[in-house]
C-alpha cells in the first residue's frame, strides 16, 4: 500500500503523518504495535507519527529486567509510570517536554537497508537534518544515539516483525535530569563506556543547546521537514483507521495497561 506524488522529474512516496500530541504510556505502546500489525496486513500505509508522553513514564526495552533498570519506589513517589515496549534498547525517561517519533514501514521498502546497523544510520539521518534546520550540528553515534557537542540529545530503538520495521526515537526539548537520576538505575559501566561520570555530562536538550525557549510546534515542524528530506518522501496528514483504533483499544486493555506485560521481567 503506497502512493506517490510527482515532484519535477521525480515521484515522491507518500507516507501518512499523524501528530497525536499528548498520549498516555499504555496508549503509546499500543499505537506502535497496532500500526505494525495493520501495516503487516496491508491495512495501513507506511507511517510517520509523533507524540509526547503524559503522564511521564520510564520506557523499558523488551528484554530489560525492571529491577535492574528502574527505581519503582521513586516512580511511585513522583507519579512516573513504567511502560515496556516491543523494541529493544535501554530504559529512558520521557515526559511532555520531549518528542517521540515513530516510523512504521514495510521491510521491503528499498529506502530501508536490510542490515539493521545501516538502517539506524539511514533512519536517524532525519533527526540530524531536523537539527540542522534548528541551527545545530548533530552527528550519529552507532548504534542508536545522536549527539551534539558530544552530548546525547536522542536515542532510538527498532524491531522487525511480520515484514515490518518499527523504528522510534526520542528528542529531548527540555530535559528533567533530576527526575531521570531518581527513576533510572544507570550502571556505572554504562557511564564509563560513554566517557561521562554523570547524566549532566552525558545528556543535553535542545533548549540548553540553543540557549532559548523552543516551542513544540517549531520542533515538530523541523522533525517533519528533516525526515521528509532524509527519506525523500512526502508526509500527508492522516489519521488512524477504524481497524487500528480497535486494535489500540484491545492492546491497551489486554497488554499495555497490565503489570504482567510492563513488569514481567
């Protein structure tokens, strides 16, 4: 399921674009999986969507053990939820002050390298182009980080199932480092691997880098244009199909709102 738009002598692929704005943690997980299922069944087009999490959450990778990565007592005290995703990677803290982008695309799309490491490089290019629009020089650090001035401003993760690639990442607009430090258990070796002794030395945000307040609309527009350029596609505003909405409701109820899934390891 794809369409194209003529642009000079070229024909750009048309991808669906959805901005959900504020989304609760169970729904955010269900959205990604529902679209993956729908894409695998040919019931939705290749899609790029973005949102912000509210209430805040620690998103943990599929293979992670909660006890090793999350301070559950601190989460309860601060009103931070714990949400397991179907992609791998490490735990992250996210709230309404950051943007999460997701790509759901057929694995057979020639724009997506079969090699997973190469695909990270290609798909993260969109965020690097977005940074350029905002006036920042960003670099990709394999396998899944984007750095500005040696500090991390974005990380991403990916899974491939049923012939579909689900790739998503975060972009810190304003970073709540103090909450991150309280809710995340970060192994000392991870800090030493990154040549940093603290989160402040390792992580930064758009506002800190730019030295000014940044509106979410400004960031969203830069992200949209950056990915359109990097992937050589045209985003068209769309919405979920009724089939996807039904899947989302089912997945929230039966999976993403349950401790059996979120705390299963």
